[in-house]
């Protein structure tokens, strides 16, 4: 009765095959789960569909959206129905294959005839006798002790395939090296191989295949995880690229705005000059028009007088008209201010050259090597140096305003920032040169860098040390040209200009304008600093040390380390062995250059800024073994 029920249910299940198909993979459900809207899907298909991190959770079939990720539970009833359908399909397929099978290792497609009578169907096959027997002829194998060790199995039609083709004996062993089944006689030719009974070889093969199946499962899971990682990384890369692209677009928009503002400013200069000239021409034109009207009026009066018949009245009017003064029309020379026009045009050319040079250098650097650190874009830096806005950057300044403000940037051609461990500080507003003056200043600096020491000596300045600024442990000697450090305090008299925190001293000479050059001899220990500073620099506290404030610029030797200091920002420099240092100060040009004066003059560092106060030579000595001497140069 149960068999009948099962048989009648199988056609009904086959009718429901379309209803038991997943709408994502279009295959029968595998571990079906149900979403809140009532539709069913394979658990793995739904997991892949909702794997996207930005994907909204919705039903793939009806598109119903869910507030959060629904909790998925297996539909056990639907799972059993699918299993029954798969079982019936598998059984039908096996029956079809059995009907078409000619020879195989399983049961025969039809009844196996008895090898003794060739009529009755065989009941058993003897693997020892290699023959099949019906119940009648099988009786000796069941009753006689002589056949007790014979191996019986269900009827087989593939007996010939179980025999060795060479020796016509039953295949009982498996050779692992040759991956083939062999008989007992074949063992002689396979005595160097690893052979084992068929059952044992089957068990090992099953174990190996199961292990391999487990490995493949792990590799499949690993590949799936790797795919998810790649997908996530791809999304993150796309998001990063999009964000950077937007930032770059914004930066170039601001650069374009700055260039447009500069263009409008230069064009306004031309327009204003044109307007000024046109106003003058209009004024002269109106005066000439009035004069023309006056002359025409006199002409009309003369013509009227010439028609007068009365002699006395004619002479009287003629005398009056002859006394009326008239002058020739005069047009004063009016020309446009060529200096203004040329200056505006030169500003545009300088801006173009700066942008072109910056873009070219940027492309060349990209072609040579990748930058080792984050550096300021060259074009933005150039625009900063050529900005025309003199308003200092306040704490609430916008990004566009900050681009206008000048940042104190040393002129050494080194963009490596790995040694800049401290944040960049803004220098005080000292005025921003326009593009033409920046180009001119660069040309001036280059010309001084090419000069020999003999040429620089024409700017030699006599520098002596100011006693009133010397720290209590700074010893001054040799006519106030040599300084060293004392281990005990010298008890100098109090003075408002005296340094109280660091062992420093200033030069007595003050430089407000012009070009000045001096040299300093380094003796014994190298714990010292050489530079320049404003007279208003602090004399007390940590901010009074050279280079640790915005009022001083210096080069510092700390044992074998050489650094450039300004505004408490350190720039590490290549180690240069030197015993004499040359300092060139150009007050109007706004730069100071430090050289190592040896047999061959080497550039150590150069600063570029706009000086707003008088400048003094400044010196710092640290340890008791340090000695500095100001050289007395002759022009």
C-alpha cells in the first residue's frame, strides 16, 4: 500500500518542479529559506545577492524592501518536498541507465542465465569458479564442504572484465604505481611496486578522495572570501579615487579662480589707464568744440558787418571785431603711461612663465621618480609666492584666502620632507612681492651665487660683537671679535638687550639697507650657530634662541649635525665640513645666503623673505670648548 502511495505521488511531485525552482539560480531549491514577503530562495543564492555592503535588503523576486537584514530560517517542509522530488528523479534516471546498460559492475539489465543449464536464471555468481548458477546448480556450493571457501555474490554479467587479460585469473590486487588492477600472477612482474588487496585499496582511495573533497571545500570557501575581499578593496579604491578626484578638481578650480582674479586685476589696470586717457581726450575735444563755436560766431559777425552800408557804424563794428583775440587750435600731447602698460603686460608674462615652469618641473619630477613624502603642489606654492593679497591669514580664513597668503619657504631646492618632524608655521606677514619682483629677486640671487669670493669681498662689512647683548657666560676677546663660553658666570651688568637664557651675542653693527658680507671662523668644538635677527627679538625664555622664533634665521652645528632653523622649524642639511662660514645679507632683495668658504666655495643654505626691521649678525655658542671668531675682511 505504501509503495502504491509513493508511486502515485511521484507524478504529482514532477508537476511541482517549476514551483520548487529558485528564481535566482533557476535550479531546484538547495537548503531553501523564506524571506518575510513569503518567497523562497536557495540560502547560498540569497547570501550572494545580499553580499554587497551597500546593497539594500530587498526580495529578488517581488522587490519588497526590508528595513534591516531579515533573519533567515530553513523551510524544512519545502526541503523535504525537494528531496522527495530529487529522489524520484534519481530513481527514474537509474532505471533508464539500467535498461541501457550492456556490461557493468552492478546488477544485470536482464536475468543472468545459469552457466550450467543455460536456461534458468542465475541466483548467484561464484567469483572462484567464475560462473553463475541457478538455484539447482548452486546447491553443491551450499551443501558441499568443498565449496565452502568459494566467494558468492549476486549475479554478474561482467565476469570477463574481472579477469586478467594476460593470465585469465581474477583481479584481486591494485598496483598504486601503475594505477591498475592485477591478478596474483601479475604480482611477480609488479614485485617492486606497492600492491594491496582491492578492498584495502578501495578504502584508501575513498579516504584520499574524502580528504581531497574537504580540501576543495576549504579552497572554495577561501576563494569566496578572497572574492569578497577583492570586491571590498575595489569599492574602497573606487571611493578613494573619486574622493581624490573631487579634491583635485576643487584645487584646480581655486587655482583657476586665482589666475582669473589676477587676470581681472591686470586688465583693470589697462582699462583704468584707457579710461584716464579717454577722459582727457574728451575734455580737450569739448574745449576745441567751444573754440570752434567761438570762431564761427566771430566769422558770422564779420560777415554781417561786411553787409553794413553805414560807414561810421561799419568802422565802429569792424574796429571792435578786430580787437577780439583768436588763437590757433592747440592739441597737447596726451599719451598712455607706458610704464603702467608694460608693467601690467610683464606681470601677465611672469605669471605665464611661472605656471609653465612649475608644470614642466612637476612633469619632470614625476618622470624621474615618485616623491618620497607629501609635498605642497608646486603650482600652489608658486601662486603663494606670486600672490598680491597682503592680508594675513587669520584663524578663520578660508582655504582660498590662505592660498593668497605667503608662507615662509626656504629657497634651497630640496623638496624632501622626511626630516621635517615639526609642523610648518606661518611666518609673520612681511609683504608679498608681485610676480615680476619675484622673478627679478631670483635672478639677483642666482647672480650672487655665481660670484667668486673676491667679488663678494667688495661688500665686506666690519662686524664686532656687542657687549651689551652678550650672555653672562659668553667671553668676548680680541677687540670684541672672538667669543667663547665660560664655565662660570661673568656677572655682566644688567642691560635690557642682554640675553639671559641662551649663550648668545649680537653684532654691534645694524644693517637696514644695502648688501653686506662677513665671515666667521669656527674653532675647536662644533656646538654653535651663526645667523641674523631683528633687534626686537626676545632676550629671555626659550623663544630667545636663534631660529626658534619668527625674528631670526640661522645655521646650527650640533656636533656632526647641521640644521637650518627659522620660526622653530628645523631643516636638516647635508654634512659639510667647513672651518670658515661666509654670510651674505641683501636687505632690499630680502635674502641671506650661507657658504662654506674653503678652497672651493659650497652653498650651505639660503633664506628668502621680506625684511621689515633692521638686522643684526647673531651668534650662539654652546659648550665651553666652542670658539667663534669674526674675520676682519678687507674689500
